[in-house]
C-alpha cells in the first residue's frame, strides 16, 4: 500500500482505539460499559479492514457485529438478573496470576512477531497495493467455486445453531 | 525501498494490535465471573483472529489469491455470530436453572 504519513497516523489511531476498547471490555466494572467498549473495538477493526482494502469484510463487520451481535448482547444483559460486581475479593489473587500469565504469553507473541517481521518478511515480501475492480464478484466467485463445500456446510451449521438455540432457550413446563 | 519499510512498520503494528486484543480477550474470559462477560471475551478473540487472517492475506505474497484470507475471515465471522446466539441461549437456560448469570453458580458437576 502506498503508505503516506496520514495513512500511518490513521492506522495508529485506529489501533489505539481498538486496544483501549478491548482493555475496557476486559476490565470495565459494569457489563453494559463493557459491551459499549466492545462496540468501539469492533468499529476500529472495521476501520482497519477498510484501510487494508477489505471493504467487504468491513461492511460485514459493521452489519453483523456492530448491528447484530452487540444488540444480541444488550438483550442478553437486559434479560438476565443484574450483577455488576463481577470481581469478588477472594478471586483477586487468581486474577493477578491470570493477568501475569496472559501478559507473559502476549509479550512472547509480540516478540515473535516483531522478531520475524525483521527476517521472515524479507522472504515473504510485501505485495504492492492491490486494487480490486470487482471485489464482490471475486469473493462470490470464490465462495461458489473453490469454497463451495465449506460454504454449504457453514449454512447447515448456522441452521443447526439457530434451531439449537431456540431449543435450548425455550420455556420448559 | 522506503515504501516497503513503511509497510513493514504497519505490518508489525497490526500484528501487535491483534495479539494484544487476543490477550485481552483471554483475560476477559478468565477473569469475568459473569457468563455474558466471558462471551464478550470470546468475541474479542475471534475478532483478533479475523484481523490476523486479513493481515496475512493482504501482506503475504505466498497466498495465490489475496481474497482467500478474507473468505476465511468471512467463515469465522458467520460462525462467531452463530456461536453468540447459541451462547446467549445457553446463558438464558443457565439463568432459568440456577437463577444467576454467575458462572460459579453452575456447580452441579463439582465433586
């Protein structure tokens, strides 16, 4: 991609928004605030998709995640008894263990990524800016040709998931 | 050359972002006691994986068709939505059975 400084700045801003939203999702005290922070993260990731030339996924991210899943979560919160104090005192010690463990894991992964972007990527090489004239046609051609079987299996899986969700959540006598 | 350098920086930043989001998702799953909070963490993790797939599809030359990463991300996105629906249905059943969204309340199998 032609990396201008403005584009880099936009990348950095979107990345910061995504990370801070994810942080607040993990640590907010009220669950509803957590869902709103998740909305921020999803929106920033949609922006990153747009900037990476994946407009189709960006649109789907906005439609499905920000429009569908978040509403589902809000309904879930409204349908269940309120319980905001997520973290009770006896768990704090184990929370510290979890935070340290996940922090170590994340640092390790970041180190790996940073290390290999120095060596590995010379071999892989970065593609020049790709312009898609007809991205939607290309994606649907892929879906109905090379990925036809996974696509059909996926539709069956979604059908089963919907019926199963209705079955599990039904009112029992 | 400077162009490739700039792309490299963007690539590292994006990979680090997706890693951090994944770690925060794990933390949300592990530390939340509310079952809905755990589902939020799972959504975070799935999103970071999607981001990773799009990044590699975009920046790698080894993949024959750059759109393939996006198609994989598309599949994961559809499965994530189905997963959220099933998860919330399970949580509703949990609330009916135990009267609480606390994941610790469901301790019937505990020895």
